[in-house]
C-alpha cells in the first residue's frame, strides 16, 4: 500500500559517504534517477526535477512535490546529517503534517539505533484557526468543500514551515 505525502526540505551531511548512502537509498527506491533528478508520479524523464545535490556542500535538497512512500523513509535519510529539515504533509487517509530535523546523534561517525531525528507534529486545525481558514469536519460539508479546505490549510502549513531552498538546486519553477 502506498502513502502519498508532500515533502520539501534539505539535509546536509557530515561526509560524502553519508550523502552517497542517502543517494543510493533514494535511487534504489525510485525517487532519484541515475543523474540525481527527482522522480515523482507526476514528473519523470525530461519533466523530472533537476538534480538537487550539491556535492561541494554535502547537501541534498528535496524539492516540494507529492512523493509516493518517501515520507515512510524520511528518518533514515538523516543518518550522518549535521543540519536539515524535512517538512511533510499528507491527506492520504489522514490529515497530518510534521517537521523533521536531525538530532546530534545523527551526525555521529557511526549512528546507532538511538533516535536520530526530532519530529514535531503540527496541529492543522490550530493552524487553520491561526490563518482564519475555519475548521471543517469530514461529513459536515461536501467532500469537494472538505478537500478544498484541507488544501488551503496545507498550503498555509507549507508557506509557514518550508525552508528556503537554494535556487540553483531547485530551479525557478520549484521554489
């Protein structure tokens, strides 16, 4: 069973070895092609996101898009991370949003099974109230109205939490 989530952010690694391991995992899972271009269900081949790897700065950028199953492995991408943030949201059988950051244990030379990230769940109803978007209940409005409300709330969430990404790694269409 697939899990779709919008993911955006970046991860900086302590060494090329850790960056390479993350890239291998992403290639093996089908999220990156051999040229490190992001592949999503909506974009592939020539329509794929440009390469989002800065090898000089040991940086992996995840351009904002809807990814299949990427949120399921997000924590494992932080092995060897010294900095970074992934902002994730989904309406795939849920209405959830969270922000994931590396803990100091992630940057250890040989990370153990200890926790390597912190995950901050975001209360989307509170966020909707903050931005005067109201709160809708499933079944209390039409499915189309409810889905439109969810989309407005998630746009507000990503506007507030998505990090500014380097334009040379995201391209003008993905900022």
